C-alpha cells in the first residue's frame, strides 16, 4: 500500500482483515457500537416501507474506508444475514472506482446549488448567534 505522501506500507493479511472486521464487529475490538450493517438496517428501519426496497437496492459506498477490498460484498452479505423481514428485497451496494472522492464531489455539487447558498453560515453570523444559527438558516 502506498500512502498519500509516497511512503510504502506493508500490512500482513491478518492486520488488513482486522481493520475491516472492526467495521462489522466493533464489539470484538472493545467498542460498544453497532456494526456498519446494523447501522444501515437501523437507518432503513426509520423510513416509510415503500422506500425501503429502493434504498436497499441503491446503497453507495464513499469515503476512504470504502476502498477496503470486497467491502460492498461483505456489507450486502451481512445485511442479508440479519434482515429476514427484507429477505425478498435485493440489496445492491455500488462501489464507484473513485469512491474515495465521492464525499468531496457531493459537497461541491451541493455548494454549487443556488438553493443551498441561502443556508451558508458566515463566521460573523456563527460568532453572533452560536450553533443555533444552523436551525434558523437551515430548517
């Protein structure tokens, strides 16, 4: 593996596996948190029933951790194994070749929207109103 500064890093297979395993089984690594697949299903469980099928069929991985090999396949498999009530729904995880940049691309697209510009918060506004300015301008 080559880091952004050009340094080469060699990880043993067990170390590579442990990194990705922590995303799905954080309790085994000392964290009292839910796994990625459990968080996805918890989120899907909060939306209206008619949208669940579409959402589970269009999951998009993004960010640096999404570059872990076979992460999408593992996520699909883990979701399938714990979602009996959604067993008839096809789960599809998209892994774009440039997924480590998708968050930045999405942010830049959002910022370019005319409707989003009214939600921008300037430093003077934040200093004057504090965090409550977010609720005033964005909701």
